[in-house]
C-alpha cells in the first residue's frame, strides 16, 4: 500500500496542514475515492479556505453538495475532485442553495419578471 502524502492528522505540526489532511479524508469518505495526493492548486485552495476561517464542516458541506449534484452526470462527474471543489469557487459552492428550493420562493421571484 502507498503511504499518504502527509502525516496522519495527529502528527501534523501546524493547523493548516492538519486541516488539509482532514479535508482530504472527508473528501475520500464522502466520494468513495482514494485520493492520496493533490495537485498544488488544490493544496493552495485548501490553505485559502483555512485562512478564510472556514471549517471542516464547511468543506464537508461543499463536498456533499457537489458530489450529490455531479456524481451521476457523465459530463460533470469528472469535476468531483479536490482541485475543483477547493478552488476559487469554494464559497460559491458553499453558499449555493440546494436544488429544488421552496416553490413559494421560486414563485415569488418568477412573479417579478
């Protein structure tokens, strides 16, 4: 078996590294993937997410939301990856309303057009 690219969570020497290791573990758990290393832009994205004060719960919410939305779409499934989910659109993904929002809310906006 290959060793993970970073030390186990309890051996990380700083909070940002621990956050990244935990985020990758959450990604693998939610998606069923076995990502052991990420490109530099994904690590930088996670650092930006961490520096912005986001939590692992925020990371998990983005992963769950986009995985549910994209996993069964042949064209979009390839974007269920760390470099996409932890990239520049992280906050947009986090704040995205769930599909199928309330019909009253949709009707209210539709009535204004």
